[in-house]
C-alpha cells in the first residue's frame, strides 16, 4: 500500500457502522493511508422486520460488503466481528482486528431498575437468541419479545411510551383552565422548557410509534458507547460470567482478500490481545457450529501466558445449558480452543446446537 493509493473501505450505512468505519479510517489515515468509505446496503438492512436468525444463513450484515471486496469494487470491508461468519470465501481473511471495546451486554430501562428489580412478567426486548436464553435462564418469569432496528431505534422504542405519557401529562396541565392551575404548578418547567432539556435521542423517541411497550431491553455496551448513547439512558452492566457475550462482541473486523494488502492492514490495525481473544472465541464457535441459530456465548480474556475462557451453550428457552471454563496457553491457543470446544460438544453442547437448528428450520418453514 503506497501513500498515493486510496483504500476503498466498504461499510453499512447505519450510524453505528459508519462510526466503526470512521474509527478504522482515522487509524489508517494516521498512518498515512488515504481512505474512501463506500456505503453498501446489506440483506440485513433490507429485511428490517425479520429477526436476525431468520435472515437465512449467517452473515446477513456481512455478505454484501464482502462481495464488493471480492468483485474488486472495494479493497476491504468493516464489520462488527460478532456478525462475521466463521465460514466465508477462501479468498478472504480477517485482515485487521483493532482493539476491542467493552464486550459485555447492558440492560437498559426507562427508570433505572436493575434486572433483579424488574417485576414478574416484565417485557424485555432483544433480537438475540443468546440474550433471550440467558435472560430466561436467569429470570424464567420474564416475557422476552423481539426487538429489531439500529441501536438508536431500539433505544427510542424503549424510551417512547414513558416520554409520551409525560409529555401528555404536561400538555394537559398547561392547556387546562383554572381548575387545572394547581395541577400545572406541580411541574417546575413549561412544556417547552422540558422539551429543550431532553437529549436528542429522547426527542426522537417522542415521535416514535411503538407496538410493544418494553420494561427493559438488552444491547451490547460497545454499540451504545460507539453511538454515544450510553449517557442518555439508565443501564446496568450484566455480569459477563452469567451473560456470556457473543464471540467477537465489541470487536471490529476488517476483511480483505488474502495477500499483501491483508498483511499491510494487519500491521497497521491489529491489536495482538484482541486478535488472540477473538480467535479463541471464533474457534469455539466454529467447532460447535452455533452460528446465528443457537444460543452460544464465548468470552476469552488474556492473562499473561494464558487465556481464560468461559463458554455457555443453552437451549433456546434457557432451561438447559452446558457451561465450561478453561485456561489455554497463548502459544497454543487455536488448537487448545478446538479441544476445549470438542469437550463441550461431548458434554451436550452439540445436542443443544442441533436442537436449536431443528427449531430454526421449523420456524422458517412455518413462515413460508
């Protein structure tokens, strides 16, 4: 890669995807590489009302971007690593893995309640089979409903009902006659002043129509942080040992055709710790064959010469699980991760994955 070349970098057009791509662009430009971002619409973007696990095989948010790379229209593509399938065209490699952001999940509520404080039967939104299973394993009484959309859209759906009720109360008090004067005085600000005090995400939520009122939703902390939304909604970090993240969650993957460019991108972008940790997580995923159809969490943490790994495979209703932990030597981490996953498979994880795949096929057939 010479200084005169412009690297064409494919990305989805969502706000979060563009932020991730801009972070990669900035890092490359700081190393004297000109970058052009190329916005690409993906299958996942086109089918907004479908749950992720029903979008066909894995890679609904990935394939279109990588096709641009294979066709030569772009030089590389930026993905959320958790979306990247473990099986993809032989010509492609994960060329760059920048430093990972927070890997865990957070529970968001309109009023600051924790998971333990949610009432029986509370409605919690998520588009993830893994999060659904982990929530039900922890709180079988919860009602988990599907929630789709970009990160900001999901937050707006959570905030909308409470904000709309508050707006209506304030409007009724302010527009009422003398009998409502006492009611109006309970508010320390006018409707206009109250509206001006809201964050941008809260203002957008006021105008959003929602079909389901959620008591809480679960999202990746990294996505909220990158989107700048974390300060604007109450949240609780869910414990990683219990709510084991998706493999690669919080990390960015830059794919490119195998060759000199891929080596150059690796040199300029890679953070060795994140590369090791995510390689282990994705190796376990590939060995177990979970993809997007089975609830599977894997999280690796580098600790000196060893990497601590925790993995959790669940039934889709959270009633069954196989959980395992290990410490693998860094020097042998790919082979050690495979051995670890094979042990989980023998202990029943393979059966859980197979059952989830049958359920997924049955659901897809039912919707045809």
